[in-house]
C-alpha cells in the first residue's frame, strides 16, 4: 500500500489511480489530509469550514465500492475542497462575509455536484474575501489566508484559500471562481495551476450572487479548477463543463477533444515582462511557449515592455465592473 501521508502531495489523477488499483485507501488519504489541515491551519488558514465526519463517511463508501467492483468515477475517493462562494449541501456557506456567518447551503452548486458525481470526497470550504472582491484573501468571518511558501506573504485572491490548500497538500483539487484574476492570481502566488474557463462554459448555478445585484459579473465571472498539474485541471474542466438546466445561458457546445487548430499565420503578441519585474524562469517559460507557437505556424509580434498602460487597463476594468454591477 502507498503511504497516505506521502500521497497528499500527489495530483488528483495519481491519487485516483492508486485508489482504483487498491494501492491506496480513500479513508487513509482523507485522514492524512485532515491531519495536514489540522497541523497547518494556524499558519495558513486556508480550509475554513471542515466536514471531517462527512468526508470520512464518503471515503469509507468509496473504499467499499472499490472492493465490491462497482463502477468508479475519474475522481473516485479523491479528497477535494471548494471555495466558500460555492454551495456544498449541508455546509456553512459564508461568501466570506459576516452577513452570512450562519448561512447553511441547502443544495450543491452544479460544479460541486458534478465533481461529487465523479467520485470526489469533499473535505470542506476554503477561504475567500467577501463575495470574492479582492486580490488577496481576508474574509470577514475567518481572517487572512497566508502563502504556504512564506506565511508572511499573501496567497493572492480571491481564490486564495483554494490555491493555498492545493499547494500545501491539504487537498488535491479545489473548485474556485474568477472574474478578474481570482483563480489566476492566487495560482501564481502559490505555485499551482488554475484555469479561468471560457465564459458560460461552466455553470455558475450555486455560486454566490452579490446582494442587490443577483446577475452581477455574470458576463465575466467563471467557475474553474485549481490543482497541482495541468492534467488535473484538464480533467476537472471536462467534468465541470456542459449545459445545465439551472443555468440556461450555458450552451450545449462540446469541448474540443484535442488541441484547437491554429490558422497559418495566426498573429500572437508576446511579452516576457509586460512592463513588470519578472524572474528568469518566467521569461524562459514565456519564450518556450512562444517558440512552440512559432513552430506551429504562428506569426509572433514582440510587445515592448512599456506598451501596456496599467492605469488605463485598471480604469477600463473599473468601467466594466461598474456596468456589470449596475
């Protein structure tokens, strides 16, 4: 049997494979994650609502299904967490606000239900600023989430609890949300992988709505995954995507099976810095990606470091967000 404590550092796909093959027990893995959460909570404050009993019950059922030979989902027995903006049936759902400190979700959000149907075991909810409106994570009920690599630094936001939990091995996968960097910023800060899907690709039914503006940011706010590997994020997106009667604006458009085709001569703008300090490793990664696009037939256009007007970009974002919240 695999060492469950060591397996907390594996990706979701690797954990699921070990559980499916009988090399790792879901209950043992969930207990190892709960132990890590308990040991690191004071320093990180990432998982703010815990359902230890429910997770252990689900893990025991997952192990029983393996022994009985029942069909298993792609995330069978894998412990995951969920951002505290998405409803998990029976759990406290605060939206990061003191106004909802005693609120309990009646049903799963669609994204949560789909991951649960794929076999995932839900450990609890991760921290977020009030209604997800910040690029750091300081919630009303729970306070600040810290970066697992350096607790004096921010984990980013608004899915900071999500990224911190995954980076620290508290869970293998988290589902968060993003309007203007709320998945991508904390993934960058914590050294994990996240994806903001195409608008309307993933249902937002069961995600927080701003009080007084129930349709706010609907055109730019997206639900998406956080994980430790690109493969895990890709799997999660395939599980999350698709039409939903509870969110009728999500169209029945299938995901592409492989990489999208690139028209010859597709023009791609490339900047290694965008006018901000960037490490050598990031520069190399950008250049590697650009070289791959060039080999695929794209036409690359290098962007000067001072080409982006940051003040203008933020002003434009303010206008868009204001229009969405109106």
